[in-house]
């Protein structure tokens, strides 16, 4: 851009739009992009009115990709607010080609904490933490009670399994562990709940928590009309527990969540319904990991964060195995041990040692000197380099084992194995299939995130 930066241009557009809404001049200060948010851009800024008043606002911009139109998010948030769901006040929303060029949503900034590990571990939340699961269940019940005629533009999602195939499987079959999950879901459908407004991403990280409890439900980009059990199952998925042994968002038990939901909703979902949707959430996140990675690989949205997410699908494969009783947690030992023997054409430092040195540089020198989104991505890069280092040490042996295992099943690759699982073509050798899937998932996890092996289901 000639003459002024992208940030300056966005600030000027915001000021013009807010001035038009206020009927008097509004100045925009301190526009800064926030860390996190792999699909859309999120910005914080201060709006100064002509009377000298200051207001802290948040801009969500469609300059990224994914999700419903931001204007539709605003519609859903407004209807949810009228039903008693805490949400940020919506100031303005617009579509592509309008005031801000990209689609956008401007809302009031809400104070509180969203970082899950702080919410689950920090002493400042010790008092509120035990009652959060009850509050989250009650809020979901109010959200699901929003009258559907108040939701113009919020569309029905359709059949949940068809949606998984349509949205995430256009580029071929899923990894074998997720194929097992998809087959179980197809063979064990449960009774659906009443058609409702569904947030679609209700979990720690998208919930603003203050000293007194929940202050706002954020990030409505996956909102739709569907089965209310989807939100309950998503909150209980292992990926959103962040290491906590408590199933409901890392905050409480499934029973506590369902009890709180039933007290407000007037009906109680069954354990079988929740189990089905919890596994659906695990499979869905695993498939979403691959789709997000493809945005990076295709060049459409280069991002170290999206690249790293691509390797997380194996965590969900393992969680499927745990949920179906096909694997047990274990402690991964000796992962970082150097390979034994062998001549190295390139000498030392080896490739793994070079990666380790770069990782140490990022950890000790870059991260302490950076803030915000750059510091966040520096940490992601540290994690990526740790993966690369483990693959350099373990990858050759693991690939050889997996090739031999696939050959034993007459499968050319993992895609062929997944197709066979889905079609039942190897059901007469089911124990062998499970052994190959378990071993492959374990080897992928030893590289991507060995600590995940020890986390219970």
C-alpha cells in the first residue's frame, strides 16, 4: 500500500465508519492485532469520541477465512443477549465491500481472562473455578432456548455426519484413527435433541471469565441451527480440557454439566447422547486440523500456527482409540534419545542438533524480547522445531515399521487403510487392523506430542 500502512488504513476506515454511526468525529487509537485466532483477524483499539470519551472496542475482520458471515455472528449474539447469554455488545457489523472493505464485526471489549491454562491453574481463579461448570451448563441452556425466528441468516447445519464428510473430507479419506471414529458414529447414532441455536465452538478459550464467573461468550463464527448436544459434546471433548482430568471443559464432571443444563432447560440429555457428540467433537477437531493445515500448504494463508495444527490430528486419533476402549494411556520414555550407531555424512552438529540449537535460540532470546502475536508465534515455532527434532531421531525406524505393517494388510498407504476400515473390507482381520492403527497413531504422537500419550480419556 502506498502512502500509509495497512494498519493506518484500517484505523482510518474504522474512524470514518464510527464517526458516521456517532454523527460526530471519532478518532481511533492503538489499533493492534491480537494473538491467537487461526481463522480470522482480531484487533483491539480505543475509540475517542468528540466529547473526549474513550471506549475500548474489538474488531473481528473477515480478512482471514472460515465461518459464517460476521454480520450473521452479530445477529446470533444479539438474539443470545436477549435470552440472557452474556455476550459483548455489538456496535456495528458489515459485509465485504462495505465500510472496512472486508466483512467485519465491531463490539465492546469485555474484561476477563480467556487463556485456558490460567483459568484451570492460576490461584486467582481458585474461588470461581468450582462453580464454572454449573454456570456454563446453565448458559448453554439459555442459548439453546433462543427462538429460531429471531435468527435471520443463521442456517441449519443438516445431518452431522454428512456435514463432516462435506466440510472436511473433500480431499480424501481421514487418517485411520479418525476413520474408526467415523465408522463408530455411523453405527451408533443416538436420538437427536430439539432443533436449537448452536454456538459451535463453546469451550475455554472462547469464554471470557472474570473473578465472579462468565462475563462473555466469544467467537461465534461457527454458529448454526442444529442439535444442542453438539455444544455439550464439544465442551467435553478431551482437546478442550487442556490436561485437566475433569471431562466438562476441564472444570467439572459430565454429570455436573448435565444437571446444570437440565435445571434451566427442563430436560436432561442422556449419557449416550453426550457420548456420541463427544466422540463427534473429537473426530471433527481432528478433521479440522487437516483442513487448517491445508490453508498453509496451499499458500492461501501461510502461517506457522496453521502448519503446526496440521500435526495435531494424531492427538485426536489417539483420543478416538481411548474413547472406544482400544488404547490405554502410557508414558513415553526415551523419545529424545539420539539414534545408535551409523555414519553421518555431514558430521556434527547433526540436523537434530541444529534444530535443537535454533529452538533454544527462539526460547531464550527471541521470546523474551517480543510480545503479542510475535511472541505467540515464536512459541509455536519452538513447538514445531521440537517436532522436527523428534522426527529426525525417530522417523526412519517408524516409517519402516509402518510400511511393513501396511504391506501385511495389503494396503498401499494410510488412505487405503482408512478406506478399508470405512468399507469393512478388512473386518475379517479386525485385530490386525487395530494393531496397525494403534502402532501408527503411537508413532505419530511420539513425534507430534509425546506427552499426549499419558493423558487419560
